[in-house]
C-alpha cells in the first residue's frame, strides 16, 4: 500500500477504553455532565456545568468532541430537559445544519477553468453575506410560504420569503468536493436566516420575562410545557426548522444548476443528506420522554445519516449513527472553534491562510475578510472524530469517533471533501433517501449508488487540487 493511503477497512479492535459495543467510554465530569471532548477549556466546562445544574435537566448533559464556549449554552452539547425548553440553548439560528448531495460527476470533469467559473457564478446563484438575499422571492419560496405560513409573530415575513434560498454569513459555506472514487459532492452549511433569528430573539426575551427561577445567567431562562408561551415557541421553532431544511434544499438545487451551467449539460444526483444541528425535539431516552436540545450536535440514531464538516483546509465526514444511548444518540456537528473570531484576526496571517489553501479555487481575493475562518481557528477535525480514544495503534487507521457515529466516513484533500463508504455491509433501504420538499431535485436514479463496499481512502486525494470551499464574506 502506498504511503499516502490510509486503511479504512473494518477495525479488528475497538478504541481504547471501548465498551462491549465498540463505543468509546466518555469522561464523567460530574453527576450531570459527561464529556467526549479531549480539547475542553475551563470556560467551556464551567458553562456546561452551570447548565447541567438547572432543575429542568433530566439525567446528564453530553458534551460532544467539538464542544466550545457559546452564547446561551455550550456549542457541542446535548441537553435533555423535562417538560421545558431553553430557547437560547437552541440558539438564534434555529434549524441551522448541513446538506450534501452526491453528483453523477467525476472530478476530472471539473478542471481549473470550470472551477473558477463555478466560484464566479455562485456569487449570483446563491446570495451570500450579511444583508444579502434575493431581490424578489423565488416561485419556490412563494409556494413554500403558501403551504407553510408563519405565525403572525414573524414581522417582515416578506423579507424571510426573499431570504429563502440564500446562504447568510459567518461560517456558512457552500463547497464542491470529491471523494476517493473522484466523484463530486456539493456540501453546504446554513440555517433559518433572519426569520428564524427574529423568532428566536422574541422567544428568548419571553423566557427571560416568564421564568421565575433565580438564574445566575438569564440566558438559561426556560419555557415550561403546558403554557401558552411554550406552545407559541414550539410552533415558531418547528416552522423555523422546516424553513432551514427547505433553505438548504433550494441552495443545493441552485448550486447543482450552477454546475450544470458551467458544464453545459445536466448532471444527475445520486444521494442526498440534510440534517439540523441546532434544534430541539421530543424524544424517548431511557424510557423517558424528554425534550432533547442539540446545540451544535446532530442526531446519530442507528443508521441515520449525518454530516460533520471540518474547517477550510480540513477533511469532512459523512457518517451513519451507531445510536449511542449515553450521548442521547448524538454526535459532533463539525470541527468546533478553537479561538474566537477576534483572536483569529489578531493572531493569524493572510499569507499563511493562502499557503494552507494551496492551489484550490476559492475566494482568494476575500482572504482578509475570511481570515477568522482560517483552519487554525478551529479544532483539528481528526481529533474531534477520534475522541475520546480512537482505534488502537497497529496499521494506520483513520479516526472513527466510534462512540457516536460510524459506517461511512469522508476525508478531504486540502480543503475539499473526500467521502469514502466504510464498513457498510449492505445499502440502506430506499426510504433513507430524503425526498425533496420543493421542486424536482434531486433526480435520484432508480438504483442510487449507495456505496456499500468498503473503500480505501486516498490522503490527500486532491493534493493542490482545485476543488474547495465557496465561502462568502460575512
């Protein structure tokens, strides 16, 4: 095997400290706080401890490997609550999440000219950045709003309609990537845009007014089930989560159409994943019905598909859950920030940013504005996926994050995504393929290429290659 190949075949042994089910054992920080994170600063731990001590928390809070300090509650945490929900723990971007689509397209079909053209086209195909959205709502957006009218609590509903199908700012991104079979994928990150933000802020304010518990941090104010305030929040929460999912679907389609336009031909889709990582749902765990808030975490029930992106320049992962009960069937949502945006801008250099990105096609002219997205500002994705043990050393093996997720992993070249199906004994049933809620995309063939065979992973498979992240200035 060449030195630059990584063996991703089934591991003969579990991770260090693994239980009988092959799931790595977490660290119990307190009676009500369990952590899978090897990189955990004192401020983040203190914030999570404060949340875990709330009387509405049932059981323990799970800290996922990408845990880091957040507003309201720790990002990368799973919070089970009894008969109550903390609006600020869900956050202001309700339903934020990831979507990916595998195309019937080879990396060889996208040379440097096509990729540079794609980056240029995307500037108008998907509005991105602070204060940028469609001038007029699309037909698809109008149809979605007609079928899913928001509550009267959403002011500026027309603006929310025009924002449907736009990216937003911050760390939201769209990229093209290639897997080890050199098949091209679309990968994107976005949420419920301004509408979800306005509704979240409204209900966070309501929770602060009606919560009578004496809180050291008013951000942790909650709404109690059975009250009119709770029901209003739940209605707006579910609307925002549906909006976010549709938003990602529309951007997948627009990005797909941009690829078609650059190539001058129609390219089919073969598989799609769309998942939230900022949301809450009523679920059953340990025989109890609990509100499970995943703030920077994805659901990873047995066989469920998810996406764990790295930072620019890092690898990303397509995963299927193992249903770890102690983590409330959850797993990491990404690399997780290692430094604040302010610190990143003060300590990282544009020159190093360009060096890390190599010869990839990206918004090189906007490097200064994108500096806080430098990969060094994030935790290493390999550490996140390996925590807390990782496979024992023998032959070199890729990180598994087996305590929370498994079956399908992906790893990139410099800044791109490479996806490799691993340990998938059989293809999932067709019902696992998410159907679009709007329009004809994705056009899945009758026999979708699910990728059920183990594959070796080239590392990197696109060294200096041209496929990388499209990331708009935010």
